[in-house]
């Protein structure tokens, strides 16, 4: 699979105390949708800033498209939106996009098409400063797509938007993803990442905690949710089971984490042999959110 | 280069404030011609400025470049805000993300500075030519095109000053503060000069000492030193000075290569430091 971006042992120190990115390495392959997860201050934006040429790295390496072109030329084939939309407030949407075309060295022909895609065609001759935040954000997406980029990088694209705005952005992202564009999405909104992304990178305090497919991350821990009339009896029986890692009580239910994959029927049979009849048995996996919180808290 | 200029001029031209300032600048420059219409009378004696020789070739090159240089502050504001806006709008970051390299970014800004300096120089050149042919007592080609080094010095002076403004814009990131800083710098140079000359060395205004030597190496002073005031060079003024019984004021009005090189060295320092700052800074 073609590699779009390779990051090797990237480090960024802002000063003696702030080590924002620590030895982060990962690869972005064509056609996948990646999510970068991490709490505030985990180094997501800094990492993106480094590969986008606006933050200087302290050490380490990154290369775009196999390192054949200079970073700034590679960025002409990248569409990126970071944090907030940055445009010239005194220019109209159309003029702003034309300026981006000039920077990227392409013709103006796609300007209208992309404005249409994000639903701003009717407002194209209005000044940027008259736009609402949602419209600004959509214009930023139009701008990032101007060159039909190889990869779209989105850093918190729904930050500060109202529910309709979030929905609009999310729909646009889905359309783009369905067209086969590689996407790198940094976000807090985990259900968003879970719905859209195929791969995730998890960062905390500048360190990479996990890298892989969303599927694998969710598969790691499946667990059981049990309920019986006598919870303490259930607990004592289960603590004798050799395959059980740990137990947790939550809202009158017992969460059972097995050491390795276990069938629900197997657990049920074991309890039945020990004279416990369950009122409630669910085998489930952590949602990405729970998985993420566990990963970032426990390490 | 065409691409960079087209990018920059779109940024400037679409901004109403910048557009008004640029236009005002050129309109004010052409108002130099109006000096010719000034008349005033001493007693029954009517004096018309245009007849006093200020528009004589080659003196006009000196006079017009000196006067025109006062208006450079209009373009200085445009240049400082052009740079500072990139920071306040966050568009510097966006330009880099869109695929402009930091080198191209700096280059494009200095291309604008160069274009402004060149356009002003050309404007002043053409205007002086027209004014000169209308009022000058001498129209021989050899006289008309003598002393053209003032035009060259004017270009260098503007280019250096605008580079300084751009450098301050990059350093300070806010237009108002950058312009304030420019003023503070100007005052600081003068205070430094007074302290060295009068306080430390105990000199007086009649004689030159080490203070006068060192001050000409400072950026603003070296720029203003390129084209010295032309008024006392006028015959009419000289006559008055002599009549007042003052000592014959022997002053060197010409442009020296050494002064040009000082200014050029500063310009190079400003360009390279701007690039260095931009390169080192995290946005």
C-alpha cells in the first residue's frame, strides 16, 4: 500500500518543561481514514503542525510521499484545516479561494465546484468576515479540497459548532471519505472517530499509546455484564474462576473481565453449575470512548 | 516571481485601507508639483518659488527626492500592516499549510517592498522630468541627466526603510506596536547621538566628533543621511546666509558610495534576520 506520510521518532520540546511530542512514529497509507485521539494538550496539534511546516521539530524525521519532494511542495497536494479557519476577512469567499489556488499553483476552475460542495455557492461574493463560524469552517473545508488533495487533514473540525454545524461537517467528511480520499482526523469527539475512521493513533502527553485499526482496539477487551439476585454470591463464585481477570461493580451490575476471549455460554454454564441463575447477561465490547479513557488513564 | 507578486498584490489591493493609503501616497507625491504655484511676498517684493531655481536641472533631482521621501511613511504603514495582518488573521500559518515555503513567503514580501520602492522612484523620476522641463532654466540633455545618483539613492533609501518596516512587522507581529517601535527606534538613535556627542564627549554643535562618526552607521540615520537637505544649497538661501554675515557654510551634498554601502548592509541584515526569525518561530 502506498505510504503518504511517514513519521519517525518525532520529538518537540517547546522549552525545558514542555516536551509536547515524544518519539512519535506512525505511517499513513493511501485510502484509509485515520483518527488521532488524545486529551487536550496531548500533542495532536503539535504533531500535525510539524508535518504541516508551521512548527519546527526538535528531532526525528517525517517525509511526505516517500520523501521525493520538498515539504512545501508536498503540502500543495495536501488539504489541511487546523483549529480555526484562517482567511483574509476583507476578501470574499471566492477571492480567498482564488488566493489559495494561486499559492497551490492551480487554476481557478474548481472554486465554484468546491463552494457548491460545502453549500456556500450562493454566498461566494460575501466578505469572509460576514460569515458565521459554521460557514467559515465549511469554507475552510472547501479551501482544503480545492486541489483534490491526496490527503485531507482535519484538526478538530467541529470545534465550537452548533449541532447542525457539526452534522453538516460530519456529512461532508463522510462524502469525502466515501470518494476514497485519505483522511487524518484529530478530534475529541470519539463517536465521530468511531463512525468515520478505520485506524487510530492514540496520544497522551506527547506519547503514542496505541496505533492500529479501530477494530483491533475495540476487540482487545470484550467483557460481560452480569446481574443476579445475590450479587455478593455471584462475586465470590466468579472470583474462584481461573480465567477471570477482574470484577467490577457498577450500577447494581457486575462487570466481568476475562483474561482471554470467553464465550457467553461457557460463563453461563459455569455459573449454573455453581447454582447461580442470572437475570442479565450481556457480552459487550468497550465503546471507543471507554477504551480511550481506559487507555489514557491507566497507563 | 510573478505568482508571488500576484498573491501579495491581491492581499494588499483587496484591503480597502491599504488601497486608500497607496493611492493617497501617489496623489501626495504628485502634489510636489504644486510647490511651483506657491507665491509669497516680502514687503512689495513678490517671490514665486518656482522662479527660485528649485526646479532647475540637476538640482531638481536632489530637491524632489528629498521632499518625496517624507511621504514614505504612508507606504510604511501599508507594509507594516501587510505583515502584521498575516499574524493577526492567522493567514501566515494558512499560507504555509497551503504550500508556500517560508522562503517564498519572505521573498514575496520583499518583492512587494522592492516594487513599492521601484514604483515610487519611477514616479518621482517622471514627475521631476516633467516639472524640470516646465520650469528649469537649463534644458541641455547633459545637464538634465546629471546628478541622477539622487534617484538611485532615493530607491536605495526607500528599499532600506521599507525593509526595516517589514522586519519590525515580523518581529513585533502587531502593526500599531511595530510603528510605535519604529518611532521609539528613531528617538533612541537621536538620544544615543546626543549622549555620545554632548554628554560623554562634551562636544558642541559647531564641531564634529566621534558622535557624528558613529551615528552614521545607525540604520535610520544612515538612511536619512543618503539624501541631505537641499534647502541650504539653493542660491537664494545662500545669498541670505551670506547677507546675515554667517560663516560660509561648506557642506557636502553629494552621495557617497560609503553611505550607500552602509544602507545596503542594513538592508541585507533586515532581510536575513526576517527570514531567520520566521524560520525559527513556531506558529
